[in-house]
C-alpha cells in the first residue's frame, strides 16, 4: 500500500477493518460491519493491483458508505467520520 506521503507499507486488513468499525460505531451502524467490509474488500480485490494507494482504499470505503444512504441516512455521517 502506498501512503499519502509516498511511503510504502504492507496492507493490513485488520487496520482497514478497525477504521471502518470506528466510523460505523460512531454512527451507531456497527450491525452493517460485515456487509460493508466484504464489499470494500471485494472492490479492492477486483482492482487486481499489486500496489494500491491508501487514498484509493479510502475512496472505496466512502463510496460504499454513500451507496447505503438511501437505505440508512446515517451512512452520510459514517462517510464523513471515515
């Protein structure tokens, strides 16, 4: 994974899970954790990249949150919190 400052770091799936969890917990949407996490991981895998920018991962998470706003308006806050 390529960080915003250009450093390369090993992708840590638990770090991604924790950051998504914090945003969902903040907005009382933790029950969606598995669904959101699976969608994000699936999208990242579909990219089929050896290296991915951290900003690309953040964009995928935020887009996944935004896609759920119609289902649950609190996802707008979750996207902002992420």
